[in-house]
C-alpha cells in the first residue's frame, strides 16, 4: 500500500514538459504496420481530437501510447518522463464495446474502479472513496442510477459511467476512445460540458473522434491520422480542405462530408 | 502498483503453512482433528469427507465463477481432460499410490494441455473451440491407454486410478482429504485477498493496465487457482465431470444476483450443497460414483434457478410478458371506451361496439370489460351497456393523452404518415415513461397548442378497427 502512495508521489509533471510527447512510434499487428513513425507533441490544457478514416489507427494510437498494445519502436513521454512511470497521472475512457455490460457490477462499483489505482493492493474502497465516486456520478448526472446493474443503462448512460470512472482517477492527462460514439444528444452535451470543465481546470484531453461535423466546435487542437500523422496543430490551422482530402484519400462519401463541414465553417 | 506486496502476502501464507506442517506433521494435524471429533461426538471419517468435499465444492464454484464471467469456462474442462496421462505416468514412475504425486502428475499434464491449446491457437490459426476439442480428446485418449496399462500390471490394479475418471470420495484416505481441504482453503483465502484486483481484471483488464496493475501476473494467479481447484477436484468428482463443478454453480448464482460480491458466496453455497449431496449419496449407496451425483445435484439447482429466479428467470420473463399483455389490453380498452364516449357522449357502449372497434372476439372483450368493472373503471348500465366511471375516466384520460401526444410526435417529428401512426403509437405508448409524456406535453404547451381539456385531438379519423389485425 505504501508502494502505491510512493509511486504517486514519484510520478509528477516535469516543469515545462508537454503532457504528451510521442517520438518515432511504429505499431504493427502481426508484422503488418498499422501506425508509422508517429511524432507528436501535444500542448497542455487543450481538448485534442484524433480524427481519421476507419482503420486509420486512431484507437491504436491511444492504446500503443498507453502500452496496451506493444510498440514496435519509439518512445512516449508524459510530462517529461516515460509514460510507464507516469500512469498515475493518466485517466482512461476505453471504447464502450470493450467490456461485457452484462457483468454483475453496479454503476457505483464501476466508477469506484477509478479509485483502485490510489488504493493499492488489497485495500477495499472506504467511505471516502464511495463519496468521491458519487461526486463523479453527480457530474455526469447519474447519481440516481448508482445501485443499478450496468446492463440496465442506455448506451449513452454507459458511456457516462465510463467518463465518471475516468473522472474518479483525478488525472492530469485523459485519453478517451470514441466517447461520443452512438450516444444521445443529452449525453453528447453532458460529455462536452465535462470536457470543457476539464480544460478550464488545466487538464489535457486526447479524444478519438469520428464526426467531422462537430470536431471544429468541440475541440481546439487536431491530429489528422491515417496510419501516419497527416497534420496536427491548432484546429483553425489544420482543419483545411486539403488536409482532410489528404487524410481521407479517395473515400468519396466521407470526403464530401468533410468538404461540407469545411464549407460550413468558411461561410 | 507493481510493488512486492501481493507476492509477499502469498509467500507468507505458504511459509506459515509449510512451517506448521513441517513442525507438527500432517498426521499430528489429523490426530488433533480426530480428538476434536471424538470429544464433540462426531464421526471422524464423515467429518473429514465432508470437510474435504465441501471446501472443494465451495472453492471450485468460486474460482469457476470468475472463469464463467470471463468466458473461459472450458479451460477448466480442458485441464481436467488433459490430466489422466499425467496421473498414470506419475504412478508408473513412483510405482505406488502417492496421492500428492498423482495430483502433481495431473497438474503438469493439465497445464501442458492448456499450453498446447494456447500454442495451437497462436501458431497454427486453429480456432479456440477446435483446439480445445482436439487437445481434450487426444490427452484423454492417451490417459485411458496408460491407465489400462497400469491396471494390467498386478500391483497397479489396486492403485484406484479408475476413481479419477468418475470420482470416488470413498476411496480417499484422511491424508488425501486434508490435502484437498488445505488447497481449497488457500484458494478461498487468495480469492478473498484479491477480490478488488480480480474484479478489475475480469471486468476491464485494459483499464487495469492503465492503472499499473500487473495484469498478466494477476491473470496467471487466477489461472493457477483455477487449475489447482480442477486438479484437487479430480479424485473426488472425476476427470469427465470436473468442469461442471467449476461452471454450474456460477451460472446458477448469476440468475439470482447482479453483484459479484453476492454471486461468489451464492455460487459457493451451491457448490457446497452439491458436493455434500454427492458425497452423502455415494456413501450410503454402494457403488454410486460421487461425480455424477454432484453434477446432477448442481444441475437441479441450476435448472431451478433458471426457471424460478426473479427478474432473470424464465418464469419471471413469462410473467412479465403476461402482465404486459394485460396492461396493454387494459389501456386499449380504456382508450376505446373514451373514444366511443367522445363520439356519442350520451350513450354507453355495447359489448359488440367495443369488440368491433378493437377487433377482439366477443368472449375476450367480455372478459376485459368484466375485469375493468371489478377494478371500478367501468360500470354496467341498466340496459346492459358499459360506461366509464369517474375513476375510469381519469385513467382513460391519462392513456389517451399519452397515445395522442405520441401520435403527434410521430407525425411531426418522425415524419410518419398519419394513417400509419395509430399502430406505431399503439406499440409504444404502453411503455412511454411519464417523464417523456410530460416532455411532449410541455412542448405543445410552449407552442400554445395545448387544449383546455388536456387531451389533444386525434391526428387521424378514428374508425372501426374491425378489419385490422390488432
């Protein structure tokens, strides 16, 4: 238990270092590269969208950075130190489909998992943890669902449970894998509100995003990805028709969608 | 989270037990139990058998529940079926019935089987189910061949290896039972210690990894416990049926609860009951193998759970559908009565009119009308016709309001043609939550379209539904 606390003290941001730095990262699935030479340096206190076509490796980028899938080469640093040493500064929202929602746990149980990292080995969550978890549930407006089994929630509510669990991690840097996928309008607004609150508290949030229509309104920094980084930077510089065409290639319907989105912005 | 804490805890647990047994010896421990039984007036042999098989039942049910939840139920089965060659070889090497060595042989061969499955899957693209089936039958076949060879040997005939096939608690001596009991107790202690860690590992290993939990080490620990429970279960339950001990209690318990913290003890209780019943019946009836009785008891518990459990059970599902159908029929009747009264405010409705409007058979309509009368929603007029009571009118207003709001919503928001709307609204209005009705209502009100009587007009002409299938 002591070890957990020490680790937490040990992990700390190095002044002036960016929240996330990726150098020459290449990732391969069964020898077939899915990400090539990724080089990224992301600024602090921003909402950062990772956007690209299906199969571009958006989720893989997050998972490889976190060490959930092996990197063939490259290194990843968080606030100036290797990410493996800084994991206690990180919050994570996996894709909703990544778990079995029929698993016998309650909503509060899942949110409480966000606190496990600081609890350390063998210690059970106490009253303090329960209160912290309830606070996080309140932020996503699910406090009345605390005792429900997770399969009784709608897709949007399940997504908010995952978000609450990440909030319970009290992190500096958040990775979120498609938090807006398949959610209702109310949930979309709720998630957006929380992202903005995190930003105003100086947190950095990296979000895998699929909708070109909203990316400009929701985010202030953009990474365009298609197996390699096509462009990245402040959204007003990067969100151009040319960059989008380079990212989406010949995929016509998507390109049209992209063109529409750009057009709407330039009016 | 990679600190040494967990491994120190496991080591301390193992060291304490090793010290105890080294200092006093297993036989002294058994003597203590014997004395304790004598002074309490309990039959020593029965106590030992029940302690061994009982603890085994609980521990295999608990660790098996995790396997079920992680969709790895068949790993226990594969390990069990892969054990016989190891058991026979252990006997051929030791040339005597050394229980510990036999189990060790089972362990090695079982783990080897599991490893071959993993290797086949990764290196040859054989699918998991095919790999399990392949390894399971080949190892089992080899085990039978080797066991027959042992039994042809004059000394081997008394080894009792055939007890490993179907399980035979009667063939176990106190030392064997002690080993089973101690191993089971250790499994339970470790599961209790690692509760939080195992929950996280089972539900979301990716998230666990981001929190720096050593996911692979925890996974290996959990698999080790599963294999340990499987191996010590072999002599009591048998190679063929051991998987049932791991799987059935967890499946049965899942019907009763939505919380892992309640599922594990419940599964343990089911395991205990099945093991107790199996042991009892095989001891009172000559020649009855333990394994099959245990499995049949567990299956009976599971079947009962499957049928009778509240919410998740089959009976609950049927009951829910019946109630829903009744509710829909009741609401449809109220709405029909309201609509008929809307058209002809001065006259009550006849049975035929109601039946024709809804497309009900007369007998069905009569049954529903009578039922509504008993609830005080309808009354019968002196001339044998039916009318809404004041109470019924209030209920009908609610139903009609929800129905028409929903119709309006479908026509205006979902752009569904008005003549298709009635049926769609019919399907959904019965499950509309009250918040949603309020939401629809406040929209109409804000647009200034909310009528005085709080019931909007129908969007389509109401007509006889006699021709409709509904």
